[in-house]
């Protein structure tokens, strides 16, 4: 299989895909949505592998960011891409997310209404955010050295954070041990 890099991406709220982009044909979206239905609730990052591709998920505050990548790309580049998308999405829609924006014609009744918030209607942000997904994918493909460096830096930060948390835990346990013996 030829290396395609980043193949397909979407942003979803829960199980509802809000925006997507791909420049390739294939059943990536179907498999991605099936994977979305089976995501574990205890993880913020998850990867499925299938037929030489990785389906990389980043979950943050009920929103799910996905990129399908050629397996040869590894996991670092897809997750740098997903962080970029998440940051851009939050910057663009942060106020709406915080205010749980509803449609201006929505009434206050609790009945089932056609006017739900913009994050509950499938593909509602496709025209607005789909092109942004394309831009991020293109940027990552056009700047592999920068993305690779960012990936390595994030891995180092994660490692240092783990060491710091271990050290803090050891200090706390030591302090508690001394305090309890008093």
C-alpha cells in the first residue's frame, strides 16, 4: 500500500459526527463511526488498527477528534494533528460550547424540538469546520519535520510529567508515613 499519511478526519460530539474531511475514497468513515460507538469511556486517547491504518481518537469534554492514518505514519503525528484540531475547534466554538448555545427560535419547553444545539445535529458544522480539517491535514503533510519534532517533544513532556507525578507521590507517602508515626 502506498503511504497516504493522514487520510480521514472528523470531529464529533458523543456519537454524532459534526464535521469530516477526506481526499480519498474508501470506507474509512463507516469504520470510524463503528469505532466511535465502541470507544472506551476511561481513556482520552485511543487507537484502533485495521488493514494497515490506524484510527486515532482524542476525547475531550464530550467531543471526539479522529484521524485515520496510514500505519507507517506511527502514532505521534496523528496525535499532534488531533491536538491542533482540538485547539482550533475550541478556539472557534469555545463560546458556544460554554454557553451550550441553542437555536434562536428554540423555546424553553422540554419537549423534543427540531431546534437543538448546534452540537447535536449530524454534519451541522461540515461546511464551517470541514475545510479546517483539510487545512490541518495538509499542514501536517507539508511540514513533517515540524510535526515530528512536536510529537517527540510531547512524548518527552509526558515522560517528565510521569516522573514528576511519581516523585510527588513518593514525597507525599513519605510525609504521611512520618506524620502517622508521630
